């Protein structure tokens, strides 16, 4: 598993800490936590699953938008997830051939 966060040169940015749970075919395969400055891009790479890049952006004191760049299960797509401070969110998909299911769950840890 590879975790990384790109550091932004903008001062006074809030650091966003996200807990991820990667589910493949109904089983959790990874539970990384990553912190990145708001507006910067972080990355999670899970062996035999894929790569998830994400850019969180604050939308007020209790809302967060996360732009994803997902490359997993033979699919590449860029969903956006809008979430509140106490509400987890998720993105789910099937592999290109439909034989595997994936879910990326995320919660915002303040």
C-alpha cells in the first residue's frame, strides 16, 4: 500500500484528515488514514486493487467536497463526493467485466 500527500505552498490551509475503507467483493482490504492540506491532492495505492487520487476542498465549516481520480477494477473515472462533517460517504462500482465489486468509503476526521 502506498500513501502520499502533495504539499501545497499556500499558507494557512486547513489540513483535511480522511479515513478510507477499501472494500472488494464485500471484504475490507485496507483502512488507510491520510491527511493533506485542503486543495492539495493525496494518493492511496492498494496492491491488486488500484489507485485513488483525491483532492478535498472545504465548503464551509462543516462541509467538504472531494474530487476523486479513480483507477481500479479496470475502470477510470472521476466522481465528486460532497459530505458533511459527521456523515460518511462512499463511491461504489463494479470491475470492467462485472465480476468484482468495489467500494471506497470515506469519513472526515476532524
